[in-house]
C-alpha cells in the first residue's frame, strides 16, 4: 500500500496541531471559547430586539452597541484561533461576516421601521369563504379538499380549538413588521440575523423567483381582507420537495467525497503549489502543465460550489422535515413553502454570455452575502439623494459604487478567513482576487464601450456572447490562482469535508485512509483568568 498521501497529511496535521498548541501555551493566541467569544452575537440580538425611539439621541445607543460588537469581532479575529471549519478559516469568515451583516442591520438600515417578513397564520373560515370574481360554484381549492383519512378525526385539540390537521383551516399570509410582543420580536429578530438571503423578507433579492400569485394577493390585500377562493394558497407537494432535497443532499455529499478522493492524486492539493502535473496527465505531453493549471482551478471551483450547496441543502431538508411534523404547524414561518428555498446559484451559461463578469457574479454566483454587501452603497445613495432633492444622479455612479464596495467587503471577508488559518497563508492574495474583479468588470465595460465606438459595423450577437464568455474564462484563469493557491497552502484541501467516505468504503482510493474521516475529540474546558472567560474550547 502506498502510504505517501497518508504520511503527508498526518505530518501536516501534526505540525498544525503542534503549532496551535504552542501558540496557545505561549499566549500568542487564545482558543476560540464558547460563549465568551460569541458575546457580539448576543449584543446584536439585544440591539435588534429593543424597541428604540424613532427620534432623539437615545436611538444612537444602537450604533454604539454595533461598534462595541465590531470591536469584539476584531478582537476574536486577531487573538483567537480554532482548528474547526477548514483549519480555522471559518473563524475569520464568520466573525467578519457578522460585522458586515450587523452593520447592515444596525447602521445602514431602519430595521424597526421598514423590515417585514412573510408570516403565516391559520383561518377557520372555510364555510364563509367568498367566491372570487373568477370563482365557480362548487370549486374548492386543493388545500381545502381532503378525505377523512387525511386528517385527524378529532379536528381539534383537547380544548376544541382547530389544529393544523383540521380540514376547515386555511393558511393566511401577511407582512409582519417589527412585532409588539417581546417573544414574537425575539424570534423575528433571530430569524433576521440568520436569514442572510431573505427569501421571505421584503429586502430579499429581486431576481429570486416570484412568490405564488395567491400569496402575493394576500400580502397586497392585508391580513384583515376577506378571504376568498381566488387568494387561497394551493397546497404544495411538500413531501416531494423533501424527497428531492434529500436526493440533492446525498448527491452533493458524494460530489464532495469524489472531489476529495480525486485530489489525493495531485500533490498540489497537499500544499505544493509549485509542483509538476500529476502522473495521470502525462498523456497530454507538452500541454500537461497548461491542462494541470486549468484542472486545478476547475477542481477548486467545483469544491467551493459543492461546499456551499451541501450545508444549505441539508438545512432545507431539515426545515422541510419539520414542516411534516406537528411542530411545522406551530411556526410562523411556512417551512413547507417552496418560495423559502430559491435556487442557491443561478444559471451559469446565459448570464455569462450576455453580461460577462457582471453576469457571473451578479446572477450566477450565490447570494449568501449580497444583502450585507449592498447595504453601505444603498445607504450612501439614499443620503445623497435626500440631501440633493431634484438633482438627477447618473445610475452608473451608484452602480459603480456598489461594485467597488461589494467586492472590497468580499475581499475583507475572505482575507479574514485566510488570516485566521493555523497554517501559513497569504491573506492579501485572497483580498486581491476580489479586488481584481472590480478591475475586470470595468475593463470589460470599457472594451464594450470602445468597440461600439470604433467598430464601423454592428457586432453580431453571437460574437458579443463569444467574446464575453472568453473574457470571463481568461480573467478568472489569470486571477484564480490568487485564491486557489492560498486555499492550498493554507491546508484547506487536507481538511475532511464529510465524516464518512462511501468511495473509500467501496474499496477505491487505496492508500488514502479508511472510510471514517472524522475523529471524535473530547470537549475541553477553558478555565480562563476570570469567570466570564470560562467556556468550551471550539
């Protein structure tokens, strides 16, 4: 058995663990401790739950709370380290994102005055439903249909109140602003803090699939409007959605395992960024270095793609499963609704061919961080327009501002992740990768503008599409190593993305270790020097 791969990984992990322990013992860093180092999360939740006055100086306490949480987040990034989440990458990523998202909620937006989410309640007015303008006598929406076998025969709880299994009840949807009741407000704020994409919030991306027509009608008419058959939400095949989500989770699980197994055949992914092409590319002859270059970039891109999709699909599966239990009928969020689970990535081909880099990042790539990245630019735009009433601002100015701010924040986000890794890395390269996307977008726009002015004939659509597609591939191929090489030297590829490897269990990838990939570690307690520093080491 060839043990070179196992020996290399073991040596890397041993060096990393020894370095981590030495830094902790010397006092250079402290371990990431729960709950001590997550105090900023509780501060942000507190600031979101409190009903601040609309006017007066007291409202600025919310801003002070944000800056204190920002200080705590920076302190964690600079002084705390952990071996969890890609060898410590997650520490910088999570706490820098918390700073950006908290700024959006506490500084750049009026959460209390403008934010609303879709909430569901149940109405027991089946007998009193009005026929809509297009309704027909005898027509009953699918959600009102049901044989006795589909519903609880009691059609109610012990107190005689309708339950979710009662065929007489129908779901109603409404926009819920900042709640009055403290308990409701707490769950509302908690959902806001962790709903980064916001498919059920009024600030969600506009390019998400539209809400069902019936839901839109209910939201527009208000919660007190009469309920007629035109606005009844048709029951969805939630069980089918759940099965589909499980299948996708299994698929991405296998994809991550496959990518990990394939990577074991190339020492580039073991931290050797300057390394000859892997042996299996020897048949390419003189083209092997170029093919290896593109292959390594493609592998890194595919790994990021699957690593983003796998946990989000698992999350969707969990919430869809909850919707199939009695608990699902007690939540204000309609976990069974398909509009809560829009695609994480958009179409890849058409946006790139039509819009180039703008389409790649704006329409294809995931929107996990988009709301936080856009908030500062939107705030600047609103301030400029409110202070210069009547002045017409070119939209290109604000669009360019959004591009610069968004990619700068994205660069800071990934810089922080690389900075907190426990292996040697070059965080500035990750920042530079995203900063160069700004350059690439403006270069592309400049080329398009000049070509329209200088070329004396109308450029065919196919040629425009071809040139934009080629530009995206060339640009990403040129700047991609800034990101991918830093992932490699930081040891990201030597981390195990899944706990169990079916491919290894089937006898493949001999010499790369057993099927069980995660080893259970005992929880450790950090005593600290003060009582509030005590907690669980992560």
